C-alpha cells in the first residue's frame, strides 16, 4: 500500500486514522455521560445543553472551526491557560484536529447513545438495585451492556464523521502536510493543483474503503451484541 | 423475624395509609387492583419513598421518616420477585441467578445447587431469558431473589401472567419456601384462592387503607369480612391429614369434624393439608342426613351468624377451626339457626378443587 500511495498521501491517511481514533476514544466517555443525562434526568437548562450539543450539527463547520480558534487558540480564553499550565497547544497541531473532529462528531454520537438509553427499561435497573447492586454497579452490569449496540453505533458514526471532517478542521488547524493535513484536506489540496486528479482519486478510494470497513465491522459487532442483549 | 410496616403517603387523588406487622411465614397483602398493594411493597423495597412512615425488621430500620433514615434499595437486603420477572436479558439464567451474589452480602446464604434443585432450574442454566416460557421466567426470578440471601422476600403477584395449570405447578414451590425458610414473605395478590392456600397472615387493603390484619385462618373465617373479600370467593380453611388412598379414586382424610373424602390427592398417608372450602359450597343440616350423595358430613357448632341482603353467612366451629357457610336468609330463618346450636355441614367431594388443597 505504501508504494501505491506517495509518502504525502500515506501521511494524510495515517493522520486521519489517528485523529479519528483519538477523537472517537476521547469523546466516548463524555458522549455516554451527556446521553445519560439527556435521556434520564430532568433539570433546569436541559434544553440549553441539548442545543449546545447539537450546535456543531447545524452551524456552518467554518463557524465551529473559527469558534474553536477563538477559544483554544494560543491566545484563546481557554487555550492560553492550556499553554501556560500544561504546555498544551492545540491550534495548528494534529491534537487540534482531534478536538475539531471530536466536537463535530459529538452530536451524532450522543444521539445514537441517547436513543439506546431510552430503550433500556428502568425496571431492570430497579431490579438490580433490589438484588444489592449500588447505582454504579447497576450502570456497569446492567445499563452499559444493554446500551452497547447504541454505543458501538455512536462510536462508528463518530469515527466516520471524524474521517470526513473538513471545514472546522481546516479553519482551526489549517492544512499543513504531515502535521494537520487530513485525508479530506489532502483531497482538497490535490484538486487545487493542475494534474492532481489522479492523487485525489486514489485518496477518494481510500476514503471509501475505510468508511465501508468501519460500517461492516460495526454491523457485525452490533448484530452480535444485539442478539445477546435481546436475551436469545 | 418480623417486619413492621407503618406508612402514609399522599398520591394525587389517593391516600395510602397502612399499618401492619408481618410475622415469620407468608403475609399476603390482599385487595382489589388499585387498593395500593404494590405501593406498599414498593415502599418496603425502597423504590417508593412515603411521605411519612417507619418500616423495620427485628434488627434493621429500613425507613424512619421522623429520624431521616431511608436505606437505599441495594442496602435493604431484600429479594423482590416482580410481577413481570425482570430477568436481565443479556445474562444467562445461571448469571441471572448469581447476580445478587456479586455484591457484598453475608456469605452464609442459600446454596446455589439447593435453590436450582428446589425450583427445577437445572436444565435452564445455560439459556437466556428470551428463550424461556412465562413459568420458567417466574421460577428463575424467584431463584434469583432467594440467592441474593435476602432477609425479607417480596413477591408482587409473581404468577399474574400465568395460566392456571402453570400456577398450580408453581404454588407448591412457594409453600416449600414458606415452610422451609425462616425468611418472612410479603406476597401481593388479588386472587383469594391463592391467598387462602398460601398465607399464614393476611392484610386486607381497601382504597389505600389496611382494613384488617391478622392470622389468615381467622380472617378468612370471619363472616364480617367476607363481603370485603368477595362473597363468591369467601371460604374458610380447615386442616386435615391423609389417612388412606381409596381404590375408587378418592383420598380419605381425617379432620376435626369427621372423615373427609376428596378427589385423589397425590400425597402419602400422614401428609397434613389445609383445605379451603368455599362458603357457598357448604350445605347446613340440623340432623345428620341419610341417603345423600354428598360424602363429607362434618359435625360442628354455630359460632356466629351474619345476616344481610346478600344472604346469611354462618360461621361454624369444627374442633379448634372454623368453617364458613353461605346460605339464604330464608333457610337460616326456617332452620331457626342460632349461635351455640350443633349443626352438620355437608360438602360435595367434587366441590373442593385441587388448587384449594395446600400443604400445611
């Protein structure tokens, strides 16, 4: 595969995979927590939280990217402290691409997991409580296994969205080959130069292959888990 | 061990006001649907938090609103068998049964194999709940609750979803639990025959209030209570012991009122049983009748008569126990029945159904 793709192309693919995996893995705990809160709790400001989570889905990606730059840029109101205290700089780094991809994919992940939370019968959790399980154990031994199909679906959806993220990423971390040039950015770049079509087309094929592979793996996993959860 | 329950809770348009004591044995909470039975049992479980109340066992206070004690469900050490089984669909039967043992509870609980044997679950262990019948699910739910080593067992109409043959199969398991374990059982039901067969203590609920509470045999034989329990279902229990199996498909029993013959009961001689006799199946006679097809003639004494528009309810003493007879006012007047009179109670053998015969 490495002699089929040029080193630059190969770096873009590897970076996209790395960014997407990190984005999915890091946002998953938050996605589960937010989905749980939205599905099960009633509190003041719930609609506001729901709106905030969905914002990246409805805003132009460029706007999201610009907002990220304002907040997490080296001089941003969060970014300056990350730099001062942890030496962590996100803007124009691959780590910033992770943040952008995670933010953009978050609504899709939360929606999928929230639906599966709503499908869990709270009576089963009650039953677990009467059997001696504390709320934390109830979550780990009953709720989490039952929402697993939704978690898998949400994670795969988020991964696919992260692989394809373009607008917010290019606005927040730009398009530096080898550092922040992800697969979509690379395709975009090749399309801007005359004669770049063959390179762009190879990356398009890689995109399709990765997306299909992710879908097949998630379908296999989800159907196995769903069979188990259905109790058969 | 004894469970004391006193609670008061205001639902929109419905007040729950209940007070009773459940001694060891099986305490049935009986009432129509909507009388608050499930709310009471949920309050004991800690799922419902009443406005005011105190719920305690011999050594633990589960709830005391006056001193702000309210143990969460997982620290109340109870087994709750829900109406709808509520097995965990992602676990096998074996894992469902063991679920309660994952959590720190005293380890001297019931033996896994004993419970599996008692409830006949051996063949089901590797299956998942989705592949079980309704009766099997109920049995697993009972086993799961028992194996969590509860200090108290709560059962909310565990057989409501089952047909009569299934129910008949499972009732003996409950009798065994009642007689072989020391755990008090709180059993919710709206089916009087089931209650009569299983209960040692009875609490009658009506519109959120506990009207009566006491030994089941006494309450079921109380003519004043029969209208609240339902006249068609009213009936008292007497105990009897199998003496012989007749060659003609009848079983002979010894009771305080004389010998009884009932349709075959598949238990060996010496087995002690409790038999529910519906009040409307009892015929009263001043003299010992002759030339009668009914086989069972018990001798007793009238202890109480309650007259109403629905007829006469007559309570008879048979030895130390009581029988209830429902006759018309006209018959009661014509026979000039009065408390203290000796009387013969006649019951057709076939009037006693198998489901009315329980272990003592």
